[in-house]
């Protein structure tokens, strides 16, 4: 029996690597719930509040945030919130998604600028790679001033801290 399991596990891993889960494979209901949370335009909320609310919907929000941020069918302010929230989920996947947004010259310039700001606050990636990537856009007509401003401010400031009492008060609403 053991001899049968091992090849099955290897085969399963190979299939997963060759055919990874695409954004289209995401649960539509979860996607719509997260999008609704980000659509709340009544007031600006702290990233931690969004993170807590989204955490009640799914334990793995990053693929949904990436899909929302890249979907041109969504309003810019919803996409912008998704980009901002990626700072809370720093890993190679969010890093690549932000780099893709920054490099896309057809993308909304506001979103590209926001992606640079979010990307520049990533502290869990190689700082040399981060600096070299951002440096490529110093002479960009739209992004140059944002790149220069990220250099003036620390490239890796701590994420915004939120008062736990304020968080509880916001969640009561």
C-alpha cells in the first residue's frame, strides 16, 4: 500500500505545480463578499479593520485581493484598497502582483503610484531587489516623483499601527 501512495503523492504535486490554481478557480461568493467589504465607501478605514473583516470571510485573502486589484471591471477606489491591503500580506505572490501593476504602462497611473508606495513599504523582501526595482522608474514621467518621495521617506517604515480600542469601536458599527 505504501508503494502506491508515494507515486500518487508525487503525481499530485506535479499536477499542482504544472496546473496551479488560477484566479478563475477562486470561490465567487468569497470574491464578491471581499469586494463588498472593500466597496464600503462611507468612510476610510484602517487596513487592520479591513483585514479583520476579510478574515471572517476567508483565511486566505491574498488571491482575492490580487484578483480584485487586477480586475479592470472594478472601480479604481476598490482596486486601490486591495493594493493597499497587500502590505498586510507580504510574500513573493503579493510582491510579484505589485511589480506587475507598477510595470503595466496601460494601468491607471493612480494605481501604479499606489502600488509603488505599497511595494516600498514591504519589509519582508530583499531590500536590494526592492531598491533596484523601484529605481527603474525614477525617470518615468508618471512615477518619477513618487519614486523620489519613497526614497526620502524610509523604504521600510513599520506598517500603520491601530489602537485596539479604536478597532473594537469601528467593528461595532
